[in-house]
C-alpha cells in the first residue's frame, strides 16, 4: 500500500472511503444499511469513535472521524471486521435476497484472490485515509460526502439522503449522533 494511504498521525482527523468487493451494490436494501448505522453508533459509544460526517452509498461508505484513544486504524478495522461478518450473515439469511447466491459467490471469489481472507470478503482492503489538516480541506471533504448522493442522481438535496449526516448539518436530526466540527 502506498505511503499516501496510511494513518500517519494517530491524533488526526481523517476522511476515509471504502467499498464493497467488486463494487457490489449491497446497500440498496435497508436492512444492510441498518447494520452499518448500528455499528457506527456502537463504535461511538464503546470504541472511542468521534464521528463528524458519514454517508452510505449503494456500494461504498464515506466517513470523517477521529478516535479518542488515537488508534484510528484499530477502530476502523473493528468496524470493517464486524460489519463484514454481520453483512455476510444477513445476506445469507435473507429469504428476500434475490441476488443471494451471486453476492455470496462474488465475496467467496474475492476471498480466494486474497492471501489473508479465508472464506468470504465483503470489503475491499484499502481505506484511503486522508488526514484533514486545514479548514479548507475539511470543508472540501464534508461537501464531497454530502453531495455524493446528489451527484449520483439519487436526491436533489443532500439532506434528503437518509443514510447521511447531511440532515444534521442542515439543522435536522439524522440517524447517528455526531461530533460536530
């Protein structure tokens, strides 16, 4: 992995973006997005996650965060590991999932191509952390996260996207309590 994509400052504020293997559109189903939302809440309450912004797209997730214990990679690793297991389990147990066999086959295929994954791989390995070192960079990434569903054509206004912190920044109350900048 490139030096550019590592957590160099343990106290830093980071923008991270990570995607499902093969960019599978899993989060088009509410029950799968709910698993991410609930685990972000858990990490805030129990793992020292300070969450400033977030957005779940159909096949990827954006976060702006830091950690209280100065281990941003550890908290992110916990989040990805836990949601990997829970999402694969949810897909496998969902009788309404018409794409079940195909999704599980794709995740098994991704695991077979990886030297450090045994059965199934849900997330791509890289996170692309970018330290946010100035107010201008913070604003740029915050706007990028919140405008992502608008740019993709899913909504007209950022605050209309249910799985995003944009509503909080527009004065409403979203799904996850935030640590505001």
